[in-house]
């Protein structure tokens, strides 16, 4: 293994750890999902570096693509639902007076 290859692998490992930490510690859900997707793509690259292209393909397609899309869709629905609830709560015409 050459020195450049070793340095790339070490850098990849540190970037993966940093992305995982940032995704878990992010207070913004959209940013956390984007960091999760970036983590998955770099994890696929790590699997390629470990000579496991089948696992890399599964990680990229399922772990990153499908899961990332589902998380973004869930976030969109969650935000639209909370927006509708907050609009309903603030609208004085929709309040029921007893």
C-alpha cells in the first residue's frame, strides 16, 4: 500500500466520523438528512476501497438513495403538517367559541 493510498484511507475515515457526528448533533433536521446522505455516499466509497463493490452499490442505492429520499419526504410531510396545525391554531375565524 502506498503512502498516498494510506493517507486517503485515513482521511476518508476521519471524514466519515466527522460526518456521522455532525449528522447526529445537528439541530436542523434538513441539514442532518443531507449530512446522512453525504455520509452514505462516502461510506459507499469506503466499501469500494475495501474491494467490496457489491456492498458499495447496495449502500449507495438503498442506504443513501432510498433512505435519503424517504427521510426527505417524511420531513416535508412533517413540516407541512406542523405548518397546517400552526395556521389552524392562529386563525381566529376557525376557532370555536362556546
